[in-house]
């Protein structure tokens, strides 16, 4: 008699996954909370337009320096060791921010915080794909990214609630909020493992086995491996979802263009628009833009079912068209704040669809041993170009400024179209092996 077929083992959501999710989410929250600080800090001390532009550019400048260091560092010493480095810098920077009553001190401690934030987010974008359960990989990545919007909402609320208080009080409240989140984050990370996938790819098999036994149990880990293997085999067997062997050139073109547009397009309309044209509405613009993003970001719950290619295309096409609408209606909304807020909300729905999708894509398409480095390269170049746009547009009027923003979104749309035509599907349940091209198809 033939033996009965072995039951298929299913992967489960574990306590370790919950700790990982919250640690990644809080890390994303802190990244945007800190990134948004430069815009708020323009009101802390008197400064000419040139120094205001420097302060606005300070966020992306030090963010990309942190990215450039942390990407290769995470590939070399591990994801978890990199996290502990960024958290130490967070603590020092937050304490220093309380005493930053001069322009130079603001620059110094913001630089420390931003360096850490750049490394933090880059490492999360690499490691989340490696560590979350296969059937929740896309969903958890997008929901973690949505904490970025929550970070902007919290900063906007803190800034608005303290806007009419003494500047020192506002600085102290902002730093205190950061420190509270940091303490929670540190506690969560003590309950999380090193990336098993990274340990195995770097030959540390004994340590990988020890981490598996401690945080998951061998049976659960084997179930996860089987789930990923079944998804990979399904992708290989189906012409509709089979991953094509896409060259490095298309991957770089797509991720660079969509990442640049996501950074510059969103940044110019959220962090730069207020200080340049509507100083009294600055905190409110941050709050509305990130609040809209946070609410709309829950579409990520369906990220493992929907097509990543379609979401990318819809997000960038919608952002481009809505920016053209904003440009065409400047005479109308400049006289009606209600219309301005409505247009800003609709724009940011599309911006967020594109943003969460591109941040998910640009962390999953690289091989594990170089995931941190390639993700860092793309973010370094794209955010570096965003810095250039801040200076290019500093003397633009509102009409030229908005049209420039539309051109930025057109660049991102070109990348989305290129991936839609020549790329492959990384959503709809695709395994990380398929998404990263680490299989022969």
C-alpha cells in the first residue's frame, strides 16, 4: 500500500512576527518624524532665504549620508547591529535638540538624527522582505511604510499644538516625543532575531539555526520555507506570473526614476511648498499631506493580492495628472483655501499609492547579499537629486514651481511604464526568491 501524502504545513503569524512588525513600523515612524523636522525648524530662529534653503536641504543631505553608510554596513555586519547603531544616534540627537537654540546647533543635532534615520529606513526596507512570513510579505511592508505617514501626522500635531508656545517648549516637546518612541522601539528590538536569510547567505549556518530555534522553532521555520517554495514553483509553472530574467539596467532605471519622483514630488509639495509660499500653513500642510497618506495607506492590507505593476502605474499616473490639475487651477485655488486643501488631499492619495509601492519594490528586487547596498544606492542617488530640486526651485513663482513638480512626476511615470512593460510581477503572492531573481526561471 502507498503511504498517505504528507500534510502540507502552513506558516503561522508568531509573537516574533508581531515584535518585528512593530519595531519596523516604529522605525519608519521615526524616520519621517525626523525628516520633517527641518521644515518645522525653519521657524525656530530668524534666517535669510539662503539659510532656509540649506535647512530644508539638510534633511535629504544627511539622510543620504546615513543611507550610504548603513546600506553596505548592514550587508557586512548584519541588520540588527546596524539598528543598534542608529538607535544610539537617535538618543544623542534628541537630547541635543532640546538645547539647539542657535542655527549651527540645529544643523548639528539634526544631522545626527537624520544620519540615523537614513540608515534606519534603508535597513528596514531590506530586512522586512527577508523576515516577514511569505503570505504577509507585501502587506506588512506597505503597512510598515505607512508608519512614515503617521510620523508626519504626529510631528504636525505636536508642531501645531505648540505653535503659539515658546520655541524652546516646542523643541522640548518634539524631542520628548522622539525619546518616548525610541524607548518603545529599543524594547521591541530586544525581542527580534537577526535576519535568518542574511545569516544563511553569508555562511553563518550555526548562528542561523540558533536564531531559528530561539525565535520561531524549527517546525514553524520549515513551514515558512515550504510556503515560499510552493509560491516559487507556482510562479515557475504559470506563464502569467513567471518572473522574467530582467537585467540590472531596467531595475536601476525603474527604481531610480520612481524613487526620485517619490522623494522630490512629495517633498516639494509637502515640506518645501509651505516655507516658500505659505509659512503660516506649513505645519497644517504637513499634517494634511501625511494624514491623507496614512488613511489611504491601508490599501496595503491587500498588497499580497494586488499587482505591484498596476499599483505603481496608477499611483504615478494619478500623481502626474493631479499635479497638472493643481497647476491649471492656480488662479482659482489661490483665492479659495478649501479648494487648495481638497486638491492636496486627492493628490496625496495617488502619491501614497505610488510611494508605498515603489518603496516596497525597490527593496525586494535585489539579491540578499547585496540588498542593503543596492537599496542604498538607489535611495542615495534619488534623494541626492531631490536636494538639487530644492535649490533649483527656491526662486520660482508658484506657477513655475507647480509645473516643475509635474515634470518630476512625469519622470516617475516613465519608470512605472518601463516596469509595467518590461518588468515582472513581484506582488500577487510572489515569493522573495522570484521578486529578487534568486532563482532560475
